[in-house]
């Protein structure tokens, strides 16, 4: 009875509160997780290579190579498919998308191409992260609605 099961009610308000969505109640989208992880890893490599060797702002590299650090901090959680990490990383990635578009439009030569590549990788990560997280969010909303419905019927 205490074992989580897909057939088990979504909430027992009197003792345990709403159950959180888990692997048994939500189908994991492995392709989206792999896409997000791959896009993030390639984006980290692109940021380092771009600002260090390919087209740095100053010859010999620039301190902008540090822009890869926040992405690097997100990588372990994205690799482990942690929902919280995927959620905050999907908001963080929008900064990289904006930078890629701005540098794609304003820079010339290789730097412009790298800017568009950064924007593309950011968009791929964003879409994959949302595709992975969305079923969990829907299941959590469903569980909350069921818990509220049960709370209303017991009072």
C-alpha cells in the first residue's frame, strides 16, 4: 500500500499530502534529455573555443571565456536529468540565445557565424529542456487538482 504506483490515487490529503510525479507516473522523454545534454555540452565547448581561440575579442583570448562557467555549473544536473536544474537552465539559456542573436547581427566574419551557432544551440537546448520538463509539470498540476478536489469533498 505504501509503494508508489501509477494506479494509486494522486493524493492522500489527510496524512501525506499530494504525491509528487515520479518515474512510474510520468513517462520520461529520453530523447529530449539527450538533446538538452548534448546541446549544453556543445554550447560550453563553443563558448570556450570562441572566446579563447576561434574569434576572441582580444588577440590571445578574452575574459569572456568565463561566460561558459554558468553553463558548466548546470551540466551535472542536466546530465542527471534533474527537473529543477533543467528549469533554471532553460531560463539561463535565454541570455546565451540573446547574445548569439546580437553577435550574429552585429559582428562580422567568423564571430557572426559563431553567434548564430550559439543562438541555434541555445534554442535547441531550450526546446529539449521544455519537452523533458513539460510532462512532469502537467502531472504535478493534475495531482494538485486531484488533491484540491479531495480536500473539498472531505470538508
